[in-house]
């Protein structure tokens, strides 16, 4: 495994999340990189060529490591698929309970206010 | 390592940290489904020199330690320690994290000089039609409770038509208690 294309990377990441549902963690790291060694970079800088940067995304579950790079052109498509993936798998986080309680209170208030308004109108 | 409690502060500081050093700043995420925990970390790998007093009977060693302490102190002023962390177990923070993901992807793929309002502007544009939808929902709730006249309160054009309140400041009317507004009809 190791360095993959963005789509196979997303598939592997999906299986990683699924494997680690009951036990374990998934780490995802995002970093800017030119994917070149320092010497190559220096050569390019002295030659006057612009160094092209890409976004390096790494993922691991403690045992397996996968990674991919995303350029400026395809990063939006990748981030959309990545967001869908995360939304689908991060289901264990708590839903906001306070808001539901608040909604209940607000709903009662509205009804209460509405009922008091009516007699005045008449 | 600092756990930041406010999300907006975390976002602001991490973007700032990235722009200060785009090459070495990384954005990490750790998710544990079994615990329902999500931890975000943004760091630039720079550490403030930690100093601790070394008590030594050996004078040379003491001298060296003093020098290193001074050096560390000076360096500490120049090299700022930065590691920002944010932990949560709330589903709403996962949504906020998506926005931060978008920001970082744009910053890292295109460059630190990317106009962030493009990224957030898109989200605002997506949010606006959603907001309008919510407004309409509120409309229907109020219609049920306060009757047709209430609709007037929420659209200025109709207000002016109905009560001839074009001369009045609309904001003033909105601040009046509802019963009085209804009376004016």
C-alpha cells in the first residue's frame, strides 16, 4: 500500500473506518508538500522553475498506512467525496440534546403566547 | 499543547499558524468510533525551549546550564511554540470540521495566499437559500398562531400597503409589542 491515487485512497479510508468501528482509531493528516526532496527543491529554485505544491493526505489506523496527494485542480472534488465519507462514518458523535430541549421550550412559549393573543384580538 | 475551547478561536489561530509557516504546518484528525471522540490538531513542529533549573555542584556544569538557559530563553522569544488542539464528542462539531477541512484543502492545495472568502463565501451562498427556507417555516408557524395579519409584520412592502406606515420607521414598528402592532390593523 502506501501512496495511492485519490479514489483508491478514499476506498481504503472507508474500509479503515469500518474496520475500526468497535475498537481503535483512525488518524488523518493533511499537509502541504511539493513531494520533492530538499535537493531537488533547491535545484528547482536556483533554476527559476516554480515549485508546484500539492496537498498530501495521510491516513493510518495504527497498523496500516495509506496516503495520497491532491493538486489544486482536483482538490474540490476530493474534498466533497472526503466530506461525504466523514459524514457517513462519524456517526458515534453525540447529537445536540440541548437544542432539542430548547426547541421544546420555544414551542411551548409560542403556543402560550399565541393563546394569550387570541382573546385580546376578539 | 493547548486544547482550545472555542471553535472560532481554534479556526482563527490555526489559519494564522498555517499562514506563518505553510511548509511545516500540518492538520491532523483522530477519530475513535468506540469512544465517540474526535480530536483535531494543528501544529508547526516548532517548540519553545523548555528550561528547568539544574542544581549542580559542578561549577562548569552550572555555567553551561546557565548559558543554555539564556540561549533557550532568547530562542524562546523568537521561536513560538504552536500546537493547537481541539477535542469534541458533538456531532455539530463534525459539521464545523468539514468547513475547516475545506479551508485547509484550499490553503494547502492552492497556496497560503488563497482568498478564504471564496471558500467561506461559497458556504454562505449555500447557507442563504437554506436560511430563506427556515424563514418561510417560521412564517407558517406564526400564521397558525397569530393569524393572517402577522404575515404583514414580516414583509415590509405589505406593511406599508396595509397600514400606510411608509413614513414610519419599520424598525420602530418591529420593536413594538405584538399586541399593539395587531391593533393597528
